[in-house]
């Protein structure tokens, strides 16, 4: 009621940059801090993380928020020969030097045979077991790195740790390291045996994510002696600072989620220090030979070999190389702009090592997404995702000690009834196929039938599993683990894993996912049943959109007697977002709709002119794109002038959900797509 009566006040509050600290509209200002959290969760989910942090500080103290620096000596005191030390590996951190350095103070070195460091991989299983047994008897240290790569062997490790308890000496220590799992892999305790985690002292020493801390930390890896070792000190100082800034950018970009990097890469201090050594060697060589500084060679080594060696995704590699292409340049010596809006490279001729340190502390600009060449919307998206992740974690651990059985099976009966009633019937593929003669089969018809077969398989799985669970609840069938899992998914509004395996990538909750499934069935029924191409295809509603885009190339290749291997698709966006306004099929190719832009917005064209990419508008995270005309051309006729090589992903998770690259028009005055690369501009097939 208060929302209706004071709509302007609530609108003003929702627009506040820091809504958690702003005054609420009159009538709600006396709400407790906890009830303010509930409001933020609903109305400003991007600010829930900051509000929860302050709530914890107010009620429990800052010790639960501020992470103290990692102290290996204190960790050693907390551990015993029965409690291994477990390091969770994060990008930018490597515990090996710290562990080896502290072990050396206790006379545990590889030289005297009392310290063994094993990087786990194929063939190292028995070597690790033998090292554990020997160290336990002799009182040594064993460090087993990257145990997440050896999941099948972890049961053997679990048993070995149990056995050596009987004869291990007090000096024995076991150190384990593992990367955290990706969102697609699940939780850490599902990767590593629970008993191993329970017995360990767990260390999560995550590197800072703010640029200034990372830059300070990166530059501290060097000294005035590092500068003095180079024969071209001016070039070295300027490039070293730029390299440290680049290192800070790629570490800090991780916090923006998939729009920053599609996965968390293990960039570390070793990459930085080796690149600095390579830089020094190249500059010294150029000075001795009297040649120019080989800037392209440096960029290639940094971007493709050192840092690029960690990167597995093509689009992430493009981001890395674009940063280097805008930072590692000869203009570094003449106040090059390192980051927008106006962060410039200091004058190396007037700066020594300590001056750069002072510059970082006193003149580094305040943290903002623009320093990463990202729009402020990227931070909103990151903070919203972070808040959702917090609550999903809370939900997943609530009562999880006794597994899925902690939820009452019978409570899912109303949901079973609801979803069973809403579930559409299977598409009649026998009828569809009987209406098509053999000579009438086209790539489009084949694609529609393939899509229909896949949606039928999913419908059958949903229908059968719901029916089985209902029988299990009534006592007519024994309750199985899969039934318990389905019941839990229904009650927690999550897509069941068995359904997801037959479905399409999606980040939606179960209710939104189910509504989406119903829409897909309706569209496929109209397409496959009508035996004709629809005026515009809902590309996001396909299980395999790439198959449809390939069909476009096949049809064009056949009509024009062109080789399929030399065909490519070209896109042209119209000036309408409503498919019903499309009069009919295009002269060439097909119409598609259902795309959303992330990292940019779209400026509609005038008249028949095509629109173009524009900077994002505040709080419009995924603006809908207009209907697009997709048609095929020979690769020799493909023109990329004023075009952005835009990746298309099925979900905002990016990465493995990549579908295809399309051309997206830039403004006529915009001939550098680097701006859009660093902004993380990409098309999505769902507004998750």
C-alpha cells in the first residue's frame, strides 16, 4: 500500500546509487536493518551484498568481513600431523613459495629429502602415496598440488591419510592444493571427499580484486635493482608500470563474471615476473644491436604465450590481446592513456621506482568499471549475480546435512499436479512426417523435425518423472534417489538435473524454465506442423540454433550452386522488434528474433538504414535486439568494414554456450572494435 501511495519516493529510493544507505520513503524509515535487507533483496538485488556486509559488521564485528593477511606460521601452529593443510587456489595466488619458505625455516627442504613437492597428474598416483608413507615415517613434509585433476584417485588419498595416522610422527605435515570448482561442476565438497575436507585446515587466500591493491601488489614484485638491470631504463620503467597495470586489469576483471572472463583463469605473479624478465632481455638486446623496441613481439609473448597460455576461450584471448594492443605501445613514453576516462602513463624520464610507488598510492583514480573499459552496468550485473549466488548458497546448505530427504516428498504434490496439467502433449511427429514427400525435404524442414524430436524426448522425460514421483508419494512405487532429487528440485524451484541433461543451456529458475518450454513447444508445433518457414524464427527457442543457421547456408549454396565450405552467414538488423510486424519472408535468407545485447545497446536506424552499436544505457543490462535478416554469402563477398565481430551465446554464462559469430554494425565514425571487445559486448539468446 505504501508503494502505491508514495510511488515517487520509492522510485527515487530505487534510483539511489547506494540504496542500502539511503533514507527510505516516509512510513518505512523505522524499519529494522533486517527488514531493510528484505526490501533490498526484492527491489535492489544489486545492493544486497553491500548491505549484508554492513549487517554482519554491525551484528558480529569486522573480523567476519575483513580478511587478515595470510600467516603460514599461524597456520602451522593450528595444524598437526593428523590435520593436513588444504589450500584453495585462486587466480593471482600461489602458496608454493610461502610453504617452501616456511618449511625451510624448519629444515624441511628438498635437498635434505624432508620436503617433497608433487604436481599431480597422470602417473603420479603411486608416487604420491609412496611420498606420503615415507614422510609420515621420517617426519617430513609432502605437498600434493592440483588434486582436483585426480578425482578418481581421491578415494585412495582418503584411505592413505587414514592409514598413516597409525604411525605418523609429530613433525609430519601434508599440504594439499585444489582449484575451486566452476559453477558447472558443483560445490567443492562434491569434488573432494568430505572426510578429507573435514580433517583439513582450509586456507582460502584470495587475491584482492580492486585495481589499486592489485597494482600495488604487482609493482612490489620488483625493485630499483630491476630497473638498473636494464640498458634502456626509460622504456623499461614505462613498460613495466604498464605491464603491472595490465596484470591488475586482468585479475580485477574476474569479478565482473562471464562478461569479464568466461571462466576464472589462474593468472599468477609468476606470469608477471617472467614477462618483466622477457621485457628486460628484449630491451637489452635492442640496445646492444641498436634496433627499435620490438613492441609486436612483446605483445605476442605476453598475450599468446605467457598470459595467453592460461586462456582456453577464443573470446577471452581476444580481450587479453586487445588490452595489450592498447597498453603496450611506444606511446607509453609520451603519456599514453592507459584507461578511460583519463588515466595516463607517467613520464618515465622523471620517475624512479619509488616515484611510481608514490604515484600508485596518491594519484591512482578511484575504482570504477570504466577503468576496465566496462560500462557501470557490468558492475550492476556482477553485484546482482553475487547476491543471487549468496542466497543460492544459503539455500543449498540449509538442512543439507541429511541430503535431499530433509524436504518432505509429499510437499511437492501440488507442484506435480500443476506442472503435469500445464505440460503440453507431445508433437505428433508421425503426422508431421506423413505430410512431407521425400522430394519435399529441405534443410529447414529437417531442422524443424530434429528440434521437434528433441523437445518430445524432453516432454516425455518430464511427464514420466513427474508420474513416477506421484506414484512414489502415494506408496505405489519405492522412492528412489532420482525421485527425491526431483522433489527437492520442485520445492526449491530448480530445474531437475535429469531434465537439464535433455534440455538446453539455461540459467532460469524452474518456473521460468517451464514457461519457456511451453513456448518452445508451441513455436515448433507451428513450424514443423505447417511445413513452411515462419516469417521470423525464434532463434532462442531452438535446442541447436547453429543447425538452423547452417541450414540457411545449405539452402543458399544449393540455390546458387556454390560450395558449402565457402559460405558464411551475414546479418542485418531491421528497425522493428515485433515479429508480427514482418510482412513475410525476406528476399534472401530468413528472419530471426529473440536476441539480447550485453555490454552495449542498439541505436535504431532511420528509415531503411540499419542501426548500430551504442554505449549501454544505465540499468538496461540486456536490451532486446531488433528482428534480424540472416542470409548467406560467399566468404569472398563478406565485408567487415565498420562491423564488430560479435559472439553469440545461449546464456549469460558465456563460455561453452557459444553458438556463432555474427557481424554487428558499428557507427560510421567507429572503425575500432577494441572498445566493444573490452566492454564485453556480445549477443545472448536469453535474458536470464
